[in-house]
């Protein structure tokens, strides 16, 4: 009887906690997936109610200024997709949550029987059935009036001579796009610059207008949604418009929505209305996975304390954070969570390290991304995976060596770091093609060196670490102690002078210290920005991994292709033309192929040995591929099935095929 009473009490506690988090879980579509498969795809919406006075929610910026229902709660509604085995007795007990990137994401049917979930979290996306979205409220002043605040918009790579541009930038979910519009024509400023490092030049107010000049000459038809330039826009410049916007959304509710959904799925029986949890009682472990923007989201989710559920439980037991080196800029007024480390965008301004570190260069107190989960004892096991482009384009250096770049920052016991050298952002297509494909807007072909094979192996190891407590492979990444990290110049890196190819000097995305004005909490990327554009205080040091005499990086988990290279694989590239021409090309990596024969190499004066000199014959090349693959498999950095595929690709490739 005591056991029965305890079980009933526990059930009531679980249902009660669910009522405080997810109030409605509504399945609107249910179908087999794939049509003849053993999985079931559920789609719908869930609604949550947040108490602004709950300690778990107080960190959400402007939550106290959001409208409330009769019970004093702030309401949000989000979309979801959930894929589960039709027969839940075959479920593995593991739930994998893949964070959508700018609303885009997919669930995955895995033979192990894992439950796969995605949901909306980014509140500035439009309602679109192709996206995962969330509806969050607008904050208002206590008297109900609109909140105003400074915002900026940047315009670049536009058609030459175009007279008008939309102020709300980018397509739905586009990189760097924002949704803010001017509330007034007063207090505005427009500047232009030839590069991110060039001094901006102000454009007189008489030369531009908030207007549509597509059909009516300057000053055009008045329109606060459009920017018109009297003499037309020139793509050799970037234009920065600062203005006052109104009605900021409480975007950080997105963190709470993810927290509440996962807590509901792993512990609740039903929602407040009695709708059942479709995986009730079947979830033992949870892993969150995020790539790029979504990985930054998980870093900030953890840093701000959202891995602790409202009932005090742990949300994610494990996190797989890929190609993400910053925080997601979402928990401040007029935030833009779709940013991508562009000029003036916050993201690298606060805590980006896993160990406690005092950021003396920026005057920030000792802190780490794990402080809040350590306090609540809800820290997950973490696999961090990133590569070369994150150093060159996304400011990863302070994650490794802090803002003074003087010493390595150690990793805590619950964090593993895996570095994939010589890859573009997210890795290349793989295979053994002798030429790279086009890299849009860049001088060099795109980098084919893959990272996905490493990602597969590390995720498999993370699953075993979370579900069986099997230790994962050791961390592998560049360090100062080993002499791997150096200044971003050819001389320091050891990069060769290749005829006709650019050098790396000047192509790193600088780590700038910004002053966003009073009210902004840089450590947590929270509060409100009062200065736009921010004042650039200084450039902080950034280091990058060194290379061998071919220009290929040395430290980290070297892929099969990097161990048996067909060229030089870069984490950087160079803008071909227009704005920033000759400077770093975002976070796209480049490829410089080797000459195929000694005669070709001698003719071009390439210092790098040709394929013929390196490998001799096709069979000899394939033998080296097999040896490299076997070594990675033995270290658990490559799955056997991926090794088999790579070997087949090498065997069927054209590498020295006639020899």
C-alpha cells in the first residue's frame, strides 16, 4: 500500500509539474514514416505558460513586460515534429532533440528506435509551414505604450545602381536577416564603408530617404519599410543604417519553450487538458544536438540556466554542439538570433569558454558556460565539435585561449572537444575529386574535405557515454602548449607561397571588443543595447592552427582525405569582387589542388610535391587511404561503415588512375 501511495504521489507530482510548463500538447497530424516504415510522425503545436516570478524564468529579458493571462502567466505557442517507433516497446529510451537552424530542421528515423524531435524556438521567423516556429509576445512599457530602442541594419552585395532596398533584411530564416522596421524617421544615420576595417563615411540626410524609389525618382514615395539612396547603391560598399525600432518581442522565451517541451516529453503523463504525452514513460535519456546557429543556441541555453527544468530536473543529459563558437544573441531587447558573426553583431562578447576564466581584457568577472548548471547539478555530458572555419570566420580563438591568448583554457571532466582541421564550415562533400566545386563569391574553389564522418563517430560515442557511461574517445584539438596555435599570418602558420594562390594574412574575422552602451550585460548577452552601432573599443588577439609545408593543418582529428591529401584544404577563402574584395570570404573554406605530375609542378613552380611524386600509382594511393581509415577506426574517430564507404570511393576515384 505504501508503494501504491508513493507511485500515486509521484504521478501527481509529474502531472503537476507538466501543468506549470506545457499546458497543451496538441497532435494535429499522425502518419506512418516512411509510409511503409515502423515509425510514426506526429506534428502539431504545444503551448506553455511561464510565471515571470519563477526563479527559472527570471533571466528571460523583458518577460515581466509581456502581457499575462488571468492567472498571471505569459503564454507562448510553438510547433513541433516528433518521430517515434510505432511500437513503443521497441523504443531505445533515448530522445534526440535536433535544434532547427533558422526554423529548418528534420526528424530522423534510426534503426536503434530513438525518438527524434524538433520544435520552434526562434520567435522572429514568419509563420511558414516549412519552418518550425514559435509565437512569443511583444514587450510593452508598464503603461502599455510601445518600447523604443536603437537598432541597425546593414546592406551589402546589392545590384549596382538599385535605388531602393527593403530595410527588414534577408529571406525568411536567412543568415543575418532581421525583422525590425523604423518606428520614426527621426534620430537616424546612414554610413558606408569599403570594408569592415575601413572607417565609415556618413551619407548626408539630403541624399537618402525612407522611401520607395523603384517607380518614383528620389525622394520617392514615403515608406518607412524601404531605404532609398539618391544616386543608387554601389555594391563596392556596405551601408549601415541606425534607427529607432519599436515593439520588441520577448525572444528568449524560445529557450524556455525547448526546456519545457523536453521536460514534458521525458516526465509527464499528459498535459493540463488531458492530452497524452505520446512517449510517456519511455524516455530515459535525452540528447540535444545543434549545428552552427543551433549550436550557439545550445551553448546559451546551458549558460543561462535552461538545462534545469522548472521542477529542478535535468533537461538534457548530453549535448552535441557542432561548429559553434559563440553565444546566440537572443536574450536582449531587439535581439537578432539569426546573426552570423558579422560586423557589429553581438555573440562573442561574453562567456564562451567551458572553464572558469576571468576576462580581464574586457573587464568581465571569472565565469564559465557551466556555472549555472553546476550550481543546480544539471550539467550534461558535452561533445563539442568544430573546425578550421570556426577559427577563421567565427572567432573560435577565445574559446581555446581566452581573450588574452596567453594560455590554454582546460576542459572540465564532462566536456570533450574534437577539432576537424582543414575544413570549411560544416565540412565539405568528401570523396576524392581532383578539383573543387565553386564557392559562391570566393576566389578559391570550395573545400571538399569532409567533417561528417567525424561527426557520426563522435555522436555515436556521445550516445554510448550518455546511455552506458562508456568513456568517449579523448579530446583532440590544437593547443598553445603543443605549439599548435599561432598568429594568423603565413609566416607564423608556416603556410607555403603557392604561385597564383592567396596567403592567409588579413583573412581572419577579427575579434572586436564592442561597447553597446549602458544596460547591456555582455557576460550573459542580456539586457538592452543603448548604442547602435556599438563603439569599437579594440581588436583582441586571435590565434589559428599552424600548418605543414603543404598548408594543411596539423592538430586535431585529421580526416582520411587530409591524411592522404589531394591539395591544400583551407578554413578560409577570399572574396572575389565587390564589398570586401580580397578579404576573408565569410566562413567558406577554399581548396588549392596539387599538380598531378612532377612536370606540371615544376612548370608552375609549386613548392608542394605533385600527386605523382607523393603516391606513385592509384593502387598505392588507395593503400594509404586504407591505412588512414583503419587508424581512425581504431581510435573511434571513424565508424567502420563510413571507413568502408571511403575506401570504395577511393578505389573508384580518378586519382592517378592511369598509373
